[in-house]
C-alpha cells in the first residue's frame, strides 16, 4: 500500500446491497442489507481518527536533523524524545507545532508551495491542500496527511544544503 492511510481500514460493502433494504420485501435480502449497514457502521467506529489511526502513527510533535551528507542535514518532523520519524501530521488548527513549521518550510522552499508564506506551525487548510497536491505530484494516495510515504517522497529543507530527499 503506497499511502499514509490506516492499513486496517474496513472494506465498504456495495451500495446496491444496502439499497435493497428499502425496496425489497424479501426477508433474507433485507437482513443481508441490514448486516451490510451494521458492518459499515462498525467500520466507521473502528477506523475513527481518535481510535485506530492514532495507534498506527503518533502525531509528530518535534523535529529531527537527519544527516544527508558529511556536515549537512535536513530538518524533518519527528515524534517524542526519541525523535522517531514514523509519525503523521493531520489537519489541526488548534495548536502550534514545530513539526508543522518544518513541514511548511520544506513545502515552501523545496516543493514549490511558496504561497504558504512564513511557516506558522498550524496544520490548516493551506498546508493540508499543499500536502494533498504534493502527494498527487509523487503518485501517492491524496489524503492530505503527512506520514512516512509522504516524508520519503518529498524534499526537505536544509539551511546549509538547500533541499534534499532522505
């Protein structure tokens, strides 16, 4: 899977089987449609962002300087005191985040999204749209979520080197 989606997402049953619940008087078909609806509702609860996506990748909350060449490094979003790079960033306008600032700087200086302006650290609609466009540019699933696939595809900013991929 080449996306930053939750790999445990539930499949959605065909709409036709759910629609037959209303129009059919055939009990077995109606029960099957009801079961399909229950499966969709259960999946919706199981893959809510607060439940499973958070368990898959933690939210980036810091940055890490990753060495690219001798004496040169790029700054990338990371998570926790161990500064692991396997983390995500999602639409969130409630809190300033240094990891978002690093992402915004890289998007503006290295990937051509200068309209983002000065990094503010808030993952708002403009950052979301820039990440979504970047994902399309590199052939990734366009969900607007910065995660490992997006991180590995994009160029990151370095004050000494300019821009480079990990």
